[in-house]
C-alpha cells in the first residue's frame, strides 16, 4: 500500500513538472511555473527515495527500527536534553529579535516593519506565559 502512495507521489511530481513545462509557459504565469517545477521536483525526489527505501528495508527490520526510535524519543534523558536546548534557543532568539528591532530602528526602517518585528517579541512573551500556565495545570 505504501509503495502505491510513493508511486502516486512520483506521478504527481511528474505531472506538476510537465504542467510547468507545457501549460504555464507565458510570462504572466512564470511564478506558477516556477512553483510547479519546485514542488514537482520535490515530490519526484521524495517519492523515489521512499520507494527505494521501502524495497531495501524489510517489514521486520522497519518495525524494529521504529520501535527503537520510539524508545529513544521517549527516553527521559533525551526529553530533558530537548527541553533544555529548546529553552536556551528561546532565550537566544529573544536577544536576537531585540537586536533586530533595535537595528531596524537605527537603520531608519518604516515604522510598520518595526512594529511587526517588535510584535514578535510580544507574541513570544505571551506564548511563554500561556505555556507556563498550561503546563502548571497539566503537570
């Protein structure tokens, strides 16, 4: 069943690629043609990769790998590492966004752009408060 889906993925990618080459040829549809080529190429490559992978891996080996992966994903040490690294990335991104907003204002960017960038910091702070409250109730 999966192999049929992979074949359909390849066929859809080829169809998008051909659609871009023969249907969307005018100057007005250049953007659509580029998108079709891009998405079609991605679908073809992923479809071929998944199809080859399905032939190489047996069902028993695939289920064993999936089981091992689930154990590693749910391992407490790995979960703690992911949570700590996510918190550190969040902290660094706050500083980077703040520097970005200050840089935009120093370079004389439009006020609307500065407000949009600054609103990202406010949204991040709001999401932080909401998540802390949610996890305080759940855990």
